[in-house]
């Protein structure tokens, strides 16, 4: 019994020893089962992954999705690593199975998407082998990418300017030091590559007009204060003076003051590509006038001419919009600061000469008259006005410029040598045209402006250069053909005149010249006596008209009138167009007198603070005509006003 117990005890001890074995390696055991190489109790431990990136801060440019690669290793070669991101700005990113971190959408530096909106994105990257996980914080900084855009436009003066340098100003008033530049093509177009978001003044300098070869110096350039990159724009003399005027952007105000349609876009419409359109043509004329006017003002010593001109336009009052308006030019010069102040007489001659030329400027696509006006204006007119300032211009040359501008252009400038003779179109040609209303009373008599030419000694006085047009009412001339003759009541038509004497039977128009007989009579081809007492008398060029022969019955003495012509003397000398609220007799002691170049020998009266001198458009007043009789105050004198204004008076 005791023996058995001892055996059992030994066996139990053996089992315990065997189960607890382990590894001793080489060491003996009292039981004799030592040794051995690991036994049953050793197992295999797991190694954690390791993130091996050498930096945790990355920078990437905007507008791309890739960010960086997370690299990790694991000592346990059979383990599969899984990547994930969390925390911070992790919602903006994704991470692939191999650890590539990407933006979900391309970042925009100008519109940061991180929580702090500072373009620094922070988040946590975790790597796991399924058992152990390791994490690391990373940041991705988005950097601004220098983007470029194109500023595409057209550089204009009085039409395209070729080979000009166009730039975004670095130094005000010059392209010196500018990085973004371009050269204009023949049609004035250019394209400048600029950094995205670039702002500033776009300026041009140099170049030449390909029509006339007019050269522009580096100090004679155009500018635009608000260039854009999303559409083509134009750089013009008008945009230039607006930039000079504190970079003014009140485009509607300037368009209204200049008579430019509100539909015309100053920054975006090229007026010279569609001159048949009235709105574009008006804008083309305005830009040509500004180019010339600014050049003249600079030459006669006006300080800051562009700013002065823009200010005068912006602050002008009334309905007149022409830049050739003498009142406007007179006011501009009066308010300007000169390097050497002109005398009152010089101011009168300056305003007369400048306005006379401005009134003639027109734009024509076939003749390119606008380009020629710019060249002559910036050279010959500019020199003539400098001659007024320094006293070197002759009175004859000055009078030719003011009163016979067309002849002055043809004889005193090189217009004729640089363009064909038909390149000059006189937009004031009808200033010497007078229209008479022609009606009849059956076959009894003709009535001219409601004057019975059978019963009244009705005389129309004419002068070389005049154009007399008869406008028949209804069908008067169908049954009563209207003829002019050197004989009174010339029923056999033996004395009838024709084209050689200046008469156009089809249009009933007489163009008076030295070939026109001194005395003419009208008659009906079929019925005698219809113009029995009326006639036409051509006055001499030197003698002029006689006031005693005008309005002999004083029917119009107290009637306010408008005179179509050019003011000859006084502060408004050279004012061409319609001068209104004038009278044939003095109304008040304070009336001031007027003479007109087209009506030598006649004196008109204007009450103080009334009327206007040389308006572009006619008033509602009766129009003055050189005739012996005016209808009575109670009659309707359909005076045949020629409308006017279309020529740009």
C-alpha cells in the first residue's frame, strides 16, 4: 500500500515536469529528459508595421489631385498592410491600397478647402497588419500656381495703330520696365500673356497709322484703365482721357455728353470696323476728334491735356454734344492752364481755328478720311494753333482755316499728296444750301415760302457758292413745270438756263457761280404770269448783301430766327452751324451784334443771355433767308429748313 503510493507520486511529478519543460537547451535534468531545442512551450511573437516616410510635411501645387505616398514596412513578411486616414482634414483625401494619398477634388489655392482655410491640410495616417496598428500625423500644404491668361484687344487712334508696344504698366505713363508686353498687328490687334488676376493700366506707345504712315511717338499713346481677360477689348483715345480723368468708369455719362449711343460699348466695340452704322460712325468721329484735340492742346502748352479734355466733357451742360462746338472749345480753353497764358484775342482765334477743324472731321470707310483728318490735324492744325500763340501765322491763312476749311486743307496741307482727291468729304457742304417751299394756286401763281410771286416784288438774293433748292409741295411741278430764265415770263424758253449756268431742272436746284446770270426769272412752262413779279439777283462777292433789301415790310423784324452759317467776328468767331434767337432788328439796347461769313453786309442782333452760337442741330425758330419778303406773323411759313446737323455742325 505504501509502495503503490510512492509509485503514483513519482508518476505525477514526471508529468508535471514534462509539461513545464521548455527550452532550456542543453541543460540536464534530474529526470534525464532535459535538453532540447524549444520543447512545446516557445510560440511566435507579432511585429508591428513601421511608417518609413522621411518627412511628414508635404507641399503640392494647386489644381492637381496627387498629394504623396505613405511608405511602410513590416518585419513579418507575410503580413498584409492596410492604410487609412482619419481626423483633421481627412475628408478631403483618399488613400489607396498601396498608400497613395490623393485629394478627392483638385485644390484651389484661391479657395482653400481646409478647416483653417490656410491651405494647410492636416490628418492622421494609420497602417495595420491586422493585429498591430501604427499611426502618424501628416500635413499637406497647397501652394499657389502661377497661372497665365491672355489679354486680347485692339489698339486704336483714328483707326488701327500698327507696330505699337502695348503693356501692363509698371511705371505710370510708360511701358518702361513692363514685363507683359506685345506688339500690335496691322489691324491694331494684340495679345498679352499675363499672370492670372493681373490688374492695372494697359498702355500703348509708338506705332504708326498704316493708312497715312502717321508716326506716334512714345509720348503719344493710348491707355485703358480696366482691361479684362474674358473678352476682346479696345484701347482708344476716349478710353485714354477717361483713364487720365482719375481712371473714370462712368461710361454712360461720357456717352451721353458726347452723343454716343448707349448701346455702344466704349471698352469693347471697335467703331472703325462698321462705319456704315451710325452709332459706330459717331464713336469713330469722336475718337478721331479726341486724338487731334489732345495733340493740339499739348502743342499750345495746355497742362495735362487729356485730363482737361475729359473734365470739360464730363462737366459740360446743355444739349450740345459735338466736340467741334465753338462754345465747348471756348470754355475748355478758358478753363485750361497754359504754360504761357494766351490773350483774349488769341483765345478767340484758338477756339475759332480748333472748332472749325473739329467740325469738319468725319469717318468714311472707303476713303479712310478719319486717318487723314488725324494726320492733318496733329501736324498742320497743331502748327497753325502754335502760330496763333507765337504770332507767326498770317491772318489770311488763319481766315482760310476758320472760314474756308475745305480749301485750307486742300491748299495748305499735304492731304492731296497722301490721298486721292475724293478722300475728302465735306460734311458741312450743305451749310450754303437754302431750301424754298414751292406751291401754287392753280395756274394763277406760284407761291414761294407763302409769298405770292405774281403779286409781290419778291426777290431772292443769291451769291456765288450758294445752293438754292426748290421743294415743290404735292404735284405742283407736274402740271406747272418750274423753269429759270434770263427773261421774264419766258414762254418760248429762249432764255432758259441749264447745267452750264448751275441749274438742275430735275432736282430744281441752282448752284450759284460766276457762270450764273446776275438776274434770273422763274416761269411756268405752260401758264404765263405765275411768277410775274418775282426774280433772283446775284450779289457781288465783294459788295455782299444790303440789309435794306431784306424783309422790306418788316414782317419778320420781331421774329426770333436761326441763321445757318459761320459767325465771323466776336468771342464766338468760327461757330459754324445754327446760331439761333437772333433778330433782323435790335430788340434791346443790350443786344450784341453778329455777322456771318456767308452773309457779308448783314448784321443780326442777339439779346443778352439768349440763344446759341453754332449749334449742331436746328432750333424751332424760323430760318433766315436772303429774301425781300417774309410772310406775316399769322401765316405758316413752311420755311424749308434743311434739317441740318447730319454734317456735324
